[in-house]
């Protein structure tokens, strides 16, 4: 079964960057290495101060910012986009932590099932029922449009960060959605 991360966002807003930080252990050598960074991408490989640099189990980490283009309102699976950006980083790790942080106040992340697409539809239906949008909704903050305050509330409900522990395969099944 795959997992899906669910999110709230405005299609009118600029693409919110998703900062994906991986903190994983690896059997690869832990010598610090410099890599030319593309615009908007950062890669850092460092040995943990508590472990000798020659130790195969020394802690390693990589950090990268992934920019997801603007999407229409709704659930959007982005595993392939994230994997495309971090595939080279994953080859050095066997297991560990993947931390995703969304730099946006009207988007959020959550993990859910991806086997049945009705789960995403039902999640969006539920959220639209408890957090309505439009001119008849009771929100005072409407300066950015009638859909902005509902997106902020959905973001507060789900949060803007996820941390997942496990094998590298766990990272592959992470998804983002905007509601």
C-alpha cells in the first residue's frame, strides 16, 4: 500500500517550495564532498562529529529544495517529482529519516493511503464540508480571495512538515496534495 501526503494551497499563489531534508545513515564513505549546486538546490554530505570519518556507519545527511509548480485546487501526487530531484542523493543511503517541510502558509502535508483514489476524493470532500470556501463562508480574511482563509485553516489542521522513518523505499511513497 502506498501513502499519500495531503495539502491545502491556492492555485493563484506562486509555487510553494518543498524543502526536503534527508537525515539517513549510509554504508558509503563519509568523506565530505563538494557538489556543484543547481539554482535552488543544495547538497551537503557531512560526517557526524561523534563518528570517525572512516566509519561506514557515520551519520550522513543531504538537503535539497524541490519546487513544485502551481497546481489547481485538489489532491496532487508528487512522488515522481520529488524522486526525480533526490534520486542521486538516495543512492548513498540505506535507511533513516526523511523530513519534508513546506514553505507555504496555505498548503500542508499529510500521509494517507494511495491504493484507492477515493481516499483523496473523500478527504477533499470532508475538508470542503468542515472548512467551506466562497462568499457565503464565515471568514473575515478575504483580501487574497475567498479560498485563501480555508487554505490557511487546512494548513493548520494538517501541518507543514512530515518526518518519516524507514528504508529508502519509504521516501518513494511520499506524496503532496493541495486541497
